[in-house]
């Protein structure tokens, strides 16, 4: 796997990986950014959510669970001192449709314990927890 990153201005960057899709990364204006893109740490949480989310949806699909909709929210705390690593991460999974609790639990467990590389890496510095909701709106 390889990525290419190009400075736009200050700490504003554009990057692409093997998939050849560009993403804009940026930071706070007080650090030289222009606040015109996703921050690096946000991208890490987006990567985490999309990794475990893809696992869970794929596993449920293979079990022929008919999801009408699926959403996630991830909340994280960071260390006060540099490097400001994530110390706590909580993943919320939201399932909509005719979904059984045991299918959801099995899919999340397989993702968290076996398949999701992002969870495996982030568990080394952070306490990673999760909860799930079936047919409940995100608050």
C-alpha cells in the first residue's frame, strides 16, 4: 500500500492512495491550515468506522440479514499531552430493518476481534468500546 501527499498551502494537503481517489486534509487556521478539509485525526476515525462498518454490513449480508439502513457514530477522547493519541474510542452502530440481536452481536464481535485492522491497531493505544441500537434513531 502506498499514498502520495502534496502540499496545497500551509498544512493543507491533497493525498491519494492506491485507489487513485483524492482526499483533502487540512487543519486549524491557528496552525497554518485553512479549515477546508478533514483533519488527520478525523480521517483516522473515519477509517476506523468504515473498516468495522464494512465488516459488519458484509457479515450481515452473508447471513442474509436485510438491512434497510445502517449508520454509525464514533466518539473519541485524546491524550492531553503530545503525541495526542486517542485514549478512548466508543463506536455506536445503528441498524434499521428486520434485524436480530444475535446477528448484530456476532457481526460486531467478528469485526472487532478478527477482521478490522483499524480496531486492532487503535486498541494498542485506546480503550475501544461499542454499543449498538436496532431501529432507534441517532440522537
